[in-house]
C-alpha cells in the first residue's frame, strides 16, 4: 500500500512538474512574441499579447464545512480562449465536522468529529467551440489526505488516497444578454462528485447575475444548494460571488439511512485572471 501511495504522489508530482515546465516554455515564447521590434522604416511594431494562462482562487463556506482552493490552466499551443489542448493543476484545503451515534462500551452515544482535507488534481483536457457553446473536457488524477479527530472507525473517508477524475465544463451564450454554464466532475476516490449550473443575465456589459444550483458529495455525504450569484468581468478576468441555502444528507452507518440536516446559508467567492 505504501508503494502505491508513493507511486500516486510521484505521478501527481510528475504531472505538476510537466505543467510548470510547459508554463515556463510558454512564458518564454510569449515574452519573445511580445517584444517590440523595428520594421524597415524604423517604427516599433507591437504584437498584441496572447493569454495562455488562467489562474484562479476561491473560497466557500457552508454550515458544516469550508474550503480554500487555487489552480491554473495552461494552453500550451494557442490562446486560452481558443480551441486546443489544456493542462490543469488544482490544489486546496478544507475542514468539516459531523456527528453520529457510536458504540461506547455497551452503550451508544452521539460523537462529534472534526476533519480536515488537503486535495490536488492534475488533469489534461481539450477545449472546443461549437457555435455559441464552449466545451471543456478534462481527465487525470486526483489525490486527497483526510484526517479525522477523534478517530472514527466507521468512516471509510480517512487517510491518503488517489483515483481517476473526469470533468466537463460548458458555457452557452444564449443571447446578447443571456448565458448559462454547467460544470460537473466525478472521481473514483470515494466516489466524489461536484456539479454547478448557472443561468445568468447581463444587467450591464460587465455585470451579470442570476440563479445558481449545485451539489457535491461522496459515498457518505451529499450536499445540495440553491441560490443566486453576481459576476463582474473584464478583458482578462472576472470575480463572482454567490449565496443561498444548502442542505446536507449524511449516511448513518447504523441502519444505512439518510439523515437530513436543516437548510443553512452558504457563500462562495472566486477570482480568475488570464495572462
């Protein structure tokens, strides 16, 4: 098992190193492309810069969990907004808490647990423009390290692990002022999944807002949410915030029944830049 874990960490590390190497190569190429040069008439010829990178960071907070994450996507051969190969690396950290009945001696009592998780992805994908629809598909490896205190022998989601991951992201420009997006992902590690759908309306050319619905979970917990969002964008980036209500459902190991918690507020904040 230790050999498998070392191998998984080695694969992720190799993927990250490859992405960094490609990013450095693209940065050098971009620097050469952006260098002004004199033409035969002695005038300066400036070539417009091409964005090949996307960098983002975000945070989300729920009643029983919170997380911080960051990542970068590299377009090694084209602009980040054109069709072509994509390389992506993601990393993050979060904390959560839960409670459930556990056997203590001959009796049972409700125990409260606190957990933390660090996670990372290394993905390869492709972007394709299909008329008003942009499609991005990714596949690769996902790793995570879970720690629970006090130790919970009834949970299977603890310790280090790795698995395959697939993700699909779509953007549909419905009209000049209307748009929608749908992002979904799934990983073999603990059968983890995430999904988010947005329907937006442009109040101003740079400002839009609308409805958001989504969900995330694994084999032991499901969380669904619904709310609204605001999104402000500029030529090389965007910032968005959302909020609403979320609802958690936990698998109780005693009778494998779902326990639904009451709805509670949630909030997310994300920032993205292209360069």
